[in-house]
C-alpha cells in the first residue's frame, strides 16, 4: 500500500503491525488535531449501547464527517489514539478500522484501555491527527 500524504515504515526487525503502521512520516504542511469522537449521533443519542462494533462504526462516521468538513481523506490521517473500556477486543476495533481506511495504509496508532469514558454507555473514543498540504 502506498500513500500520497504519508511515508509508511514498518521495520523488518520488529513484529508486523496489525491494523496500524509502526512509523508514519507526514508529507504535508498543515496539521489538524481532531478531538476524541464518541458514538453519539447528531442528536446526542448513544449509538450501539453495549456493542463495540456499532460504536466504533459511529465514531469513524463522525471522524469521516470531520475529515469531509476540512477537505481531508483517510490518507491524511497520520495518527489515531483509541481509548476503550474493552482493549482486549482489539480485533473488533481493527475490523471496523479496516472498513473505513480500505486500501489506504493504516495510521500510526495507540490503543489505551481505560476504566471509563465521558458516560458509562461509551465503549470507545478515538482522536486523530491529520496532515494536509494546505
């Protein structure tokens, strides 16, 4: 997988990445920091209570809307930080992540297990760093 906006490096002497890239070097000039997104719809209703896949999908939909608003694509995302109350279910998170990134190389990523988020119904929150040309 090649990226127009990011140089991707996965060192051969460490484990293969699963759903992320070990090193991402941005090629752009402008950086945007996306606030952590939760599984809220536009009306502040929690989507997918007790369903990590549905919540992750809603979070990525919110990120997609944010990317659209600033004129960016998934290829512009250089780093995500995932906060979840279910870190052991990284396979579920990774599968949904792959749906959104598609053929674009995944970004550098940190997955952090937490005891709680903004409300007890939330299972996941994702923030992102985006690099663009202008």
